[in-house]
């Protein structure tokens, strides 16, 4: 069992900056106090794996896909839930106990990064005092669920950022700090937020949500799927990313640049309309019945393998093309001949030959980029932009994956996350991740996904499945303030955006 919460647990305050609650138009509401109450950390608890097979796992060497992430922030994602209907003490205790058991399945997350004599970096998941994570219980008695989920307004980041520990921790810092951390926040109306933070050099989105699902399953007593710790994604590479003097990297973007952040909801019907338009046809009954394809990116990718040049543009590619064109229009300062870039992460697990396990633990992703000038996007239709995205993704097969790995081995470097020329978009996460379907802790379906401020910059987007599980998609959009203002006045873009269904 996890150690009990001590009666004299340290208390610290993660007080958000004074903010005004948002009105539906995104402006400050005048009918509430301007200063929001703080989110206070009531207790901190060290949680160790139970039944861990750390000795069997041993040291795990960072792969050619892990090492570039050492300059990225830890991933920060979490879920809002309705009031669980149990006491806070019981809730915190059950979550900590389930977390301990989940870490027994994933002992790597209780480890640390270690640089060996040859400068290679491994995850050391053996026993000892360092084999642990931190679990925090926080309280926000003056905040309600509605203060966080405000329809038609920007995300209240001064509040959401306080829902996560290890804020802005760079992944290289896993040498001295835990590889994962967790926070339960209880709001004044009884709703709760369960936040998970994980080192991005240790997990990608697939592994992140696999662990989250495992923790939830342990809490409700359901069976779990063991991760695959084999290092068979270029695990035999001898390439090393060196940091002379042990000075770790910094993030490759300006983390303090002003941003606006908003969650935009696209219904299944709107996305399928975009797909039909991109493929040059009217929407049919078959499109309407195929709503699962919106969230079935892996299935679509697998279906497209070997299909020659007649690859259907997917729903998600159509949605991405719609966003790419609209954000480029909103960036009024860009010259017509400026090259714009749409970048997205591609899951390589099923693309390699032979394929590796879908449960492979670690980063098995590569970034692919599609480029077009401002003038090309402005003068071409949705289908043209979507076809370019489709071609880029379709071309990233086994050979392309191996060439990209070989190029990195020849010149090891951190991944250049960011938007240095002001003309790039980066799509992270995926609507196929089991954010809702796999994360029932025993209190029912989650109400909303939210993230912290990790790895956010002008042009960073993250795609989440819609809460209803009906094929809709929520896109978290981070843009420079002027660009966001222009985007939210673009009727051609907004005609496909709708309000999220009432919770």
C-alpha cells in the first residue's frame, strides 16, 4: 500500500495570479470578485511501486526518439470529473493506493535518469529511496467547475496552470527530479481534477495515456495491459546526445511570450463535412455512419498502407487543413511568399516493418512537416491543403522512419520545438488517445481534458477526442493574441466550430 498522508504534511500554496472570471465573450466578468481564491496544496505524499519488477526491467537506454525530447517540458495533462460522492480523505487514499499498484506495472516511471560514463542516458528503475513519485492533494474551496470550463472564452490559464505540479520542468531535469508527479485537486462544488505530469524523454502520448488508463483501471479493479519495455525502436543505436559539463538543455522556444489559449469544438458532423469537401464529394450517408473514423487515425493509416496514389484524405487531415489555412489567414503580417509549415507527430509503432507492439513504452514518434506558401494556401481550396498533409503522412513509411533515425544518429540534437519564423503550426496529441474511454476511476466518465502550460507557444495545438465519444474533436489552440483575435473573427473558419455539448 502507499504510505499514508502524514498529519503534519507540508503545506504550500500554488496561488494563481489574480484573474477575473471570464464571461462568454472572453472578457472579464464584473459580477464576481476579481481575485480568484488560491489552489492550496494540502498534503504531499511519496508513493512507491508495489509489486514492481524493476530488477527485471533494469536500465532502459533512451532511444533515438527519446533523446531529442530532453529539451522539452514534462507533459502535463489531466481530467475533470464530477463529484465522486466519497470523502476527500477516502478519495486521496484510494488514488494513492491505486497509483502505487500502477507503478508496480510501470516501475520505470518511479525511476530517474542517469548519465553513464560513455555519456549515454538511461532510465534507472531499480529500488532505493529514489524509486518513487510524489502525489499531491490540493484544495480550491473558492473555485467551481464553471470557473475552469467557461463556454466561448479563453482558457483561464492562471487557474489551470495551478492544477499541475512540476511546472515548466525540462525533461533533462529527470536526473535529479521524479520522472512523474500527480495532483488531485478538489473544487468547492465537489468536482475534482486528476493531473498527471510525466517526463517527455520517457513517454510519448501513447505511453502517457496507457499509464493513465492503467491507474484508473487499478482504482476500479479492472484488468490492465502490461507495457512492452523492450528497446526495439532503434534500441541498438550507439548514438549519444552529449551535454558537456552536465549542463542540461533549455527549451527551444520563448516560454514567456504572450499567448491566448482556447478550446475549439468541432462536431462529428462538421468534421465529416470537411472530409467530404476535401475529398471533392458531397457528404453521403456512409460518411455519416463512419463517425468512428474521425477518431480512428491508426485504423485509417493502416487501411491506407499500400493503397497506391488513391489514398482517401482522412477526417483528421481535413480538419488540420482547415485550421492551417485559417491560422495562416489570421497571421496578417506574413508576406505572400512566406513558407508556412504544418508539423505533426506520427506514431511509428504500426508503421515500422516489422511493427513494434502498440504497447511499446517510450517515445516511438517522429515529426513530419508539410510546407506551403501563404499565397498557395490562400489561392487553393481545402482539398489541396488536405492532400498535401495526406501525402506527407502517407509517405512516412518504414523507409522514411529509418532514414529519419539515421539522419538523427549522424547529427544528434534536441528537437527544435517552437515557431521561430512566426509561420509554423504544430499539432500535438491525438483524438485517438483514450482520454475519456479508458479513464473511469470508478466515478464515471470524465467531463473535460485540460493541460498545463508545458510546451506551449504561438501555433501549438493539441487535439483531444470530444467528451461525448461521438466522433467530435476538441482542439486546444495557442496563438499570439493578435492572431487569435483575427481567427475568432473569421466566419469561414467559425462556421465549422460549435459549442461543446452541455455537461
